[in-house]
C-alpha cells in the first residue's frame, strides 16, 4: 500500500518566519493538504500578506506578529492560534538568517587584512553580531518549541530548518554556519527528549535557494551570477539553485505520520548534491 497521500485536515500548523520566501511556500503547501496554518513573522504585514494569499485560494490561515526571541510575544501568539484553530499539531521552526556583523570580508585570512580598515577579518567580528545570528537561529528555534510543544499531543510533529552549512561550514559566515550546526544538534536532542511523548522532531537542510534575503549575495546589479554564485554552482552537481517548491516533498514527507512515522531525529539535505560533492 502506498502510504504517501498527505491528509492534514483537522491539523493546526504554526510556522515561524512564515512571511519569507521559503516558509510562505511551506505554509501554502500545508494548507493545500488541509491544515489550518498560523503564519508567524516579526513583520506583521508579511505574515498577513501570506495568510491573505492562502485564504484567497480557499485555504485556512491567519497572520500573526511574533518575535521568536521574545517568549512573551510567542505566548501571546499561541493564545491567538488556540482561540482560532486549537492546539498546535505541527510546528515548523523556520525563522532564521544571517547578519553582516557575523561575516568576514574574505574567504581566507591574510595578515595584511589587519592593516586594511575596509576589511572585516576574523579578528574584527562583532561579538554582538555573532550573538544575534546565533540567537536568531538557535534560540529562535528553542523558544517557539518551548511555547508550542507544551500542549502537543501524541502524533504531533516538529520540523526545524537547518542548512547544508551544518554539515560543512561555508567560508565567510562562521556565525550562521555554527548556528545551523547547533540547530541540527538540537533537532537530534529534541527527537530523543520528546520520543516517549510521541512527538517526532526532524529537520530539513536546504542548500542554495535564491531568496530576498540572499539576493544581493548571489546576483549582481544586472541579474547575473556573482563570483560566489558561480563557485556555488560549480560545487552543486545539479548545476543550479533550488526552487522553493523543491523543498515541499521533503517537508510533507516529514510531517506526514503515514509516510514517516518511524523517522525521528534526522536532518534531511535538499541541496542538489552540494554536501555530497568533494569538488573532485
């Protein structure tokens, strides 16, 4: 019997970072499968826009302003979710990102970097910037889980968003790479911790997808590839960036108890082969 017909009717899904390119696609896919979705985002307009797009297509969604680094904000969002849809069955921790203050100017350190005031070397990284990036990705996964998992019943699912950076760190972005490695480790810890309660915890690890957040890094002013993009593509066996819809299959597989009821504590790469390629 084929187990993969995704029916999420009667399920309540909460998505943090739901106003972004990737997580808005997740929200739309879950509603297409019948779930009622709460789109949480720091930007209330972004959350409402996604929710309005879903309802215009016949789905069920609400947009809620929420700060994943503020537990009180999340508690207030939880009240709204429960009043509208009931307790959370699927928590998708999608909020995250990088910050220039956690990024070096060059891929490789040269002693001459210390003499150039325009260059941000490893030694110039701002501790506050590192902390912000780590908190956004790791604490921004921990706090929503503390808030929403408390009332989760047996058969509920938590899905975190890690990154292929968690397997092998990229140059220039040590804060983001380290934070996503923490998310992967935390996913495994949670999977064990919640196993007796019947709550599964897994993560997807996207490779390179063009989003609003990384557009300037990947494309020049004329829309062509930057040098870093060309390097990425050369190291991606499938020879291109991913598109948001290519994450949906992995997402639905991991949230569907019929398809993945014995899958717990995995980090699923969806990266066009990037993590598998040695470069030779």
